[in-house]
């Protein structure tokens, strides 16, 4: 009998339970990084524990149930768990006698069928047979920023969901005042700022299969129609994925050009970051090395808009002449970039650009945790341990606390 543990107490844990042949293995328990689940029972039977248990246990195999699991595999390696003991369930071709392969085959067939249905339903838009927004490419956006020193507000899924009163990002609760401000910014035609929109509505060939299918899935169940009700098909938008040039694209090399354009924007400029306290934007990489100077204002990582007036006033008091303000603060950044632009201060909503650059430097093909930085897309990586950096600490000129 093999001693086995499952890593991941999410929905895919049920799949692994179906696939395990209990006549050939002994399921010891479930591993999960979410501390809130620790010491509880899965199905009132199997104890959920933290990953460190694996370092001192007599386990033959750890079966990873999570599909996007780069950070889990990293943790296993860091804890010294031999690779031949870690079963990457969704990606391995190796056969194990205690795992019924037919369970995965059926799931893959169902997934492929669902993908085909989504693609067929979305095809009229992808082929240009139905009206879609006009969204100009990232290169054109960055070249305009370079030549005109124009500002940028970005609208992704989270901002659009908040505008419609729905909860989307974990780091910003629904807020009616924020929703109204986002609408104001989205419909602005002021020449001092560019409005960016996720390029999800037409051809998706440039994206990875996984990213394209995720976009199609998101636009189902009336979401596309809801979004089109607020989008003006007669105006020009720019690509909000300008700050995500690496992970979702088939052509990873194109990110090199985008990052170089970004670096030119802040080359020899005095930069003021406005970021969440766990962002550590540009720390321990060379993305902002060309800047003349870097100063930082730290804001709340969650529900930053509740402190909006204090954040705006703090930026106003510290934005010297020719300052370039770079904001990484979720939906709050979208509004802040606009308000600063209206006051003649160039401001760019750079979103998760720093994380994308870190993944690009690592050459990874899926999102992984980044030591010492908050990664919004990865569960359990929202509050990362602080790695002391003297240069970073010197750059902090003010902090805005949570309300």
C-alpha cells in the first residue's frame, strides 16, 4: 500500500479522490497552503494540514490537484521533496498503479468539448462578423506616452465588474462611489489621458489556448452583452494588456519590445510610485534602473479607495515638477491616474507590470509566486513576508494607512 497525500483542498481534490485506487493506496490527508483550512476535515474524514508536514512524514507520493501549480512545485523542491515523489496529476504522462487514468481522460474529453462549444459560440466576434470595440495595440499606446507624455487609465475585468455593481477583485470590495468614478473616467474624452480596455472582444489568436479559453468563458452568460452596453464602439480605446505583455501571449519574445518601451518612458525621469504596501514594485530587478530617482508612497493593499482622498492629497504634496507617477493599486489606480492627469501630472496605471517582468525574467509558462512580493492572481500570495531592502526603505517618503 502506497502512502499518499493530496496537495490542494479545492474543487479538483474531488477529482483526485475519484481517481485514487483506495485498494492500492492509503490516503493520509490533504495538504493546503491556506492556513484557514488547517486542522479541519475534508469530507469529515481526512485532515487538512500545512505543507511543512511533508518534510517529516513517511509519504510515498504527493498528488497535486491544482492545475496552475508552478508555485506548489517550487515549494516541493524548496522543501527537499524528491521530484519522483511529486505527481503533477494534470500534466504527467507517467502511469501510476494507484491512479485510475480513465478519470482524467473523461475530464479532458469533457473539457475539450466545452472549449469547442465556447469557441464556436464566440467565432462570429473572432472573425469580425459582429461589431466589437476598436482597441489599438500596446505598442501604439506606449509610443504615444513617449511622444506626448500622456497619462493612462486602464480598465480590466475588475474595474468593469465594479462599474456594474458586482464584486470582482479580492482586494477591493464593491463601492458605489468608486463605481461612479470609474464610469466618469471610462467615458472621459479628455486628451490628457488614454482609456485602455481589455482586448477580449475580437480575434484571440495571439493569446495562449488557456488564456483565450478563459476569455471566452468570462464573456459567457450575458457578460459580453453587459460590457457592450457601456462600451462606445465609435471611439478608440487602447489595450489594457499593455501591462501584461508576457504570460497570456503565445509569442513570448514580443514582451521584450514592450518592456523596452516601458523602460524608455521612465528613463532619466523622476518617478513616484503609489503602490500597495506589499507590492515592492521594481525591487530586486532592473525594470526601473533607468529612472533618475525613485520615491514611494505606500497605500493599503486592500480597499484602497476607502482612503482615496488621503492618497490623492499625499500624491499632490509630493509630485514635484516633471514627476512621473506610476500607480499599482487596483481599481483605485484607474481613478487616481485620471485625477492626476486633470491636474497636469503625468500618471500611469501600471497594474501588475512588475510581476509580469519577474515571470519574463524567470522564463516561466504559468504564474508562480515571487518571493517578497504580492501576487494578486495566486491564492496565498497576497500577504508575502517582507524581505528587507535598504534602498527600498530609503525610497519610502510617506504611508497612507487603512481607514
